[in-house]
């Protein structure tokens, strides 16, 4: 996929490219998938999903962030293949009932969103968390619903020149929860990495 343009920013900033690469590898979106996102913010995940999936529904509760998503989508219109619908709503309200894959980019109301995923049998669920305490609560919420397949923690560092050599600045660590709400499809907890 070609790199995306994000000329417009939101205070929270975009999901970093390396993190998006892992998100999309876990979501494994295909051309006939309906992808839903909670917390579109800058639209970075939305845009990349729209390069892969057939339909995209992105929710953002803050109107100014939804506007940023819209503007960044417009900046990438030539690379988008999916039908994209943006909704100014706080999840789980207005989440589609037919999503194949769901990404939670924020932690607000995540338990209700996971309940919706279970009720509608979303095949692939990925949630990114940046705070340790929330990661623990989210892990328990995935387990309680029987949808937890994997928990991944990773951190990316970028090199820069320092006194004629290379040093590194580290991004904040990301905790990624991966699961499935399709009955009979979840892996056992013993297979978690």
C-alpha cells in the first residue's frame, strides 16, 4: 500500500505508522470486509483500512476530530477503494451490526463496545492501549467475554544523529489486545504469545 498523507492533525496525533502496520496485520482486512473503527481521530487507521476493506464505518465522538478525519480522507481520496461512512457518535451507539473487523483506538466505553462486538459476533477485534492500568482492565474485559486471543506489547524507537553517531528516541509503548467474537473461533488462552 502506498504511504498515506496526514496533512491535518488532531491534538491526540495519529496512530504511528509502525503501530498501524501491526494493527492491519492483526485485522487481516480483505476486499469484502466491513471494517468499523471507534475513535477515528486523524483518520490514519481509517484511511489505511479503506485501502483494503470494502466498507469502512468510523466513529468519532469529538466533532473537531471527525472534521480532521474527513479532511485527511479527502487528501487520500485517490488511494481509497472502500465506501467510507463517518459518524459523529460515542460508541457503542451507531456501531454497525455487520462489521467483520473492529478497531478500538480509544478506551472510552470499551466494555460496552466489546459487548456490542460479542452481540454482533465481530470476527476480528483489535484494541490499542497506551496506559498500563487501562491495558490490565481491557485484558480482563476481553477474557471475561471469552474473546481474548493475544496480548502484544511493543515499542518503536527512531534513530537520530547525535555527535556523529546514531542514538534513538523511543515512542511510548503500545499494548495491543487481539481477539475474536465469532463463536468457536477464539483460540484458547494457552496459545497467547
